[in-house]
């Protein structure tokens, strides 16, 4: 799929069919995630690929507003690791770039996905730590819930001229 | 350009030709930026399009490590606005998704670009505030330096299996 088309037609997809997501596709998404730009190219991230239905359902049940996890084929957890930062204070930006890359790559491959925010929501982070055994020094940043889409939402044009300034504020 | 190809071949480009970037292209990049996902779809962002050579050179001169701005055709400033957040604490993630979208769209259109980090670097933020008149309640987040590329860097495969965990940390 064309890049601009992917950007303009991507939507947050929360309903999935039973069709599994292949290992090859997950590998491709991880490769894509890891070429995202990061501050001083330090790549302060880790990933947990969750396919276990019980775990996905437990997280979906225990975190408010996360019902989509109950039917997700895969949950791709993006974690931040501050110890990998050379210049401190950028891991959130780096992990965000990483997460968006996964969303666009997933959409381009015909999957539906949604960015489930974890950080800085203490309660959601605690649940994910417990369910997936995330150590204290690693920060559960975002969980990408994905599967083959069972809802089809049209692209939106959200251009807002009032947010654009020319040369000077 | 295909989405996966764009993701895998994008590199940080810091050298640009004299060729100008059209208004249409800048408009397309702004439209792309504004469809990036944001927490609760609150879109807590503003943009300043800087084409003025004196301003770009002044910022390039005054900020260490930002020489690329001196030959950039356009500087696209992404700003955060905390007052637009319904759920507090997500504007950095939202602006990061926005910035990465601009980088991928620019690359797909044949431009070269690089994410010049501003936030949370106090000195860089101060310079940009001064040069572009950014008000105190608005946060200069990142400046995308771009132009037609005058360097061509090969794509890299940065996949690192040691960062991938299966089902559980």
C-alpha cells in the first residue's frame, strides 16, 4: 500500500476476526518497529509478543476501556528501557515513533490495530507488569492490539488550518 | 512509495539541494501530520512552517548540532499544547506520532528530512521560542528539517532478536 494512502486511511481498529496473524507478519512488524528513529540512535526499546488468548483476555478484562484485547490475535507490547538512553529524557518519543511505525506497517499489511496507551497510567502499567512479568526497571509503554479487521472505518481528513502558523507564531 | 519500503529506507537526511519544496507538498505533510493518532483524539498540536532562510540559518547557528537547518528548504515546527489535552500526560506521545508521520510522508514524496529534537532540551527550546515567537503556554517539541536530499543513505536492518520476548518477559 502507498505510504500516503496508509497514513490517510489508517484508523484505530478494535474489532477482529478469528483469522490468525502469521509469525512472518509479526516478524515484519518488529523489524519495522526497530528502524524507527530514536535519539542518538540508542533504540531504548524492548518488545513482548503476546498471542496467548488467556493473557490477552486477562489484560482486556482487568484494564478499563481495553475490551478490544479480548479478541485481538496478537498484542505487541512496546517497552521503554531508560538504561539504554545515552541522552536522557527521550525514551517516550522513541517508543512513540516505534509504536506508530507498527500501526502503519500493520495497516499496510491489511491488519487492524489500535494503540493501547499504558504509560503514564499507573493502573494499566501495573496490570501489564503482573500479567507479563515485566521487571521493575522496564516500563510497559504501549500495547498494540491487532488482528484481521472486523470493522472498516473510512479515512478522515483532520486538517485544521487554525493550527498552522506561517514563519512565526 | 510502498509503506514498508518507506519505513525500511527512511534515513535521517541532513544535506539538501537548493531545490525548493512546494506549498502543495508542505500542505500534504501537514494533512498527514494531523491524521496521526492522539490520546482520546484530542490532537494537542500546532505547527509553524518556516521557509525564511534567515530564521532557519539563525536557528542552525544558535543550536549546537543543528547545522542542517542552515541549508534546509523548510523547517516544520511541531508544538505541543497541554491545554488541548483531555487526558493529561500524553502530548509528547501525540506529538511524536505526528513528527514520525511527517518524516515518513516526506520520505515517500522524495524529500530528505531529520527530526531535530527540541523538548526537553531547555536551551534549544529557548532559541526556537525567541526566533519564532512561540508563546509561553506552547511547547516547541521538534523541528523537522527538510529539503530535496543531497545525500543518499542506504536503508538499514536494525532487527535485534535480543529485544524480542515471547508471551512473557
